[in-house]
C-alpha cells in the first residue's frame, strides 16, 4: 500500500489517499469468493462448489469487488493512519473509492483530528470560596430531623383528624356518578398536610373522626391527566384510623439510641462537625469546579463536532447502564428514545455538558504535556491504593476492571488538575451594598 495526498483541512479535519496494489486487491477478491461461495448456486455444480471463474463468468468479473473493497478498507485506513501519524478522533469516512483498469484500488478517507490546543491562563486563577460555617439553628434542625426519623406512631381515638396526623382511609372516586380508574383504595395511609393528594382532598379529611364517612368534592387541576383534568369528582371516604408521631425527648438517652455517643452534648458536637465537613467539602468542590471552568474556557481549540457527540453518547450510555440498559447493539437514536431524551434536551442540556467535558479533557491533556508531568511507579501505586480504598475495592480489582493504561491516564488527569487547583487564589466575596 502507498499513502498519498495527506491534507489537513479546516475545522480539525483531514483527508488522505491510500492506494492498494493489484496483488492485494486480488487477494481480497479471492477471500470474498471463498467467503460467499457456500451460498452460490450455479447450474451443473453442487451448491457452493462452483469455481470462481465460472461464478465471475455468469455474474460478471466484478461480482466480488464490493466485498473485496469493504474488506480492504479497514487495513487501508490503518495503514494510512500509521504512515501519516495523524491523531484522529471518531470513525473515519470513506469519501471515494476508485478501482483502476489495472485493479489498483484508491481510497480517499476523511477524518476528524484531535485538536491542537493552545493553553490560556490556568495558573493563579481566582474564585470565591464560600465560608463553611454552621449555625445553632442548622444543628437544631438536624436534631429535629433525627427525632422525626425515630418517632413512633401512636393511635388517636379521642379527637378529630388534624394536619400532621396520618389517616388510614378507604376512598372511592366517582366522575359523573361513575367510578373512574385509579380512584379506589382501601387501608391507604395518608399524611395530612403532605400535599401528596389532589389539592383540597387532605384539608377535607381534617375534622373527621375515626369511623366517620364523608363525601369529598374535588376539582382536578387543569394540568392533570387528560381524562380527569379540570373535572369535578366525588370521593366517598371512610376514616378507619388515625395516628400521630410521638417524638422522643432530646436527651442523653436519645443520643445513646441514635448514635455512638453517651451524651447529648457529644452527639450535638458530632452533628455540628459532620455539617461543617459537608459544607467545607461543598465549598471546596465548588471552588475547584469554578477554577477548572475558567481554565477550560481559556483554552483555544477547534473542536470537531464528533468529539462532542461521542462524549454525549458516552454520557447517556453510562447513565442508561445504571438502569440495566447496556446493550451495545442499541443505536444512539434508539437509546435516546428509550430514555425519553428529546432533541431539545440534547441541545439545551446534554450537548453543552458534553462540550464542557471535552474542553476539560483537552485542557488537562495539554497541561500534562506543558508541565511534562511524570508518573512514577511509587506515586501511581499510592494513587491506585487510595482510589481502591475510596470505593471499597482492591488495587488488583481496579487494574483488572479498568486496565493499567486507563488508571494511569486518570492519575495524570488528577496531577494536571492539581496544577490548576494548587495555584488558584481564593477571592474575597463581594460585600452586599449597604442599605439606605
């Protein structure tokens, strides 16, 4: 094979020609004959036994050309890629195929190139980092939530239903005097005030006594299901029982029950520490995200569209795999339909996120080269052990599942990210203007 006419074009694309000689083409044609002969029937020969010359005599000398061209294409592309040393992304496109009279095959390939990246500022970037502070009110709210989680329900039989109670009800819904689908249930537990039912339903249970039956008139919202939207209905309701949560006392015994501590003060201190860590981590993550965003926006690169669409597909497939949809034979269009992803969502949400991820990957790759980052065996092994510990796996499992090259590249990305973060500057938040 011979490589010809390598040409870099606009928008990070290139084209090149690869010429395959007659001997290579003949070999591919014969391979196509051997592959297809078992399905060929020629009068006078048993099926699959007709010589190639006889088949070509009946169907034409070019009967196996298309299969041969297809067979040679991948090898021709790989040859051209190796000879040209082009760094490509995405799948190649065959722009033209020509078979000459002397049975030489000329392929013209079009490819998208890994873009050349010019770094902008990536050191000394400034961003605001939120102060991590925990108020007494936040600690109290967390303690109150813990009390509610550990509350026990007690039966009520000496008063009418109130907001905050859980009502056990039977209900049966009627539209124009006829039952409608989905409008009937027995022994249903409904927290009054949760707003989990149609507006107005829970409010009309308030004041009912256990054992009481009542007709509740409701108008469904206009944005409800089409068959009921805006319709007036009647629910026949029976209140079977009432319960209310009884919260435990906030004392040392409560602390012993819900935590590893012996006193309420110790438990409170731990709650405060956990809230502070959560806020600190969130502030750190937001700060990191902002300076990386700035650095990514500062690069100059002509990004091929295929890199963005491939990243969007990768993102959606990874998300779908969490729900058991990992069949690689499902096309991207089919997957979008299965996941309920509209073209509008792709344009407004998924593609912009994919473009930012691509920019970030390009940024980190360029920093790796600019900073000449090296990965020592000692540092890499320490990284593997740390990541394995974080996800409750072993280093061997990580290497086996992801592969050595992938993990090493992830480590390089972390090193490049640290170059940005370690040099970043915390900027003071702007003070709110004083009120008159």
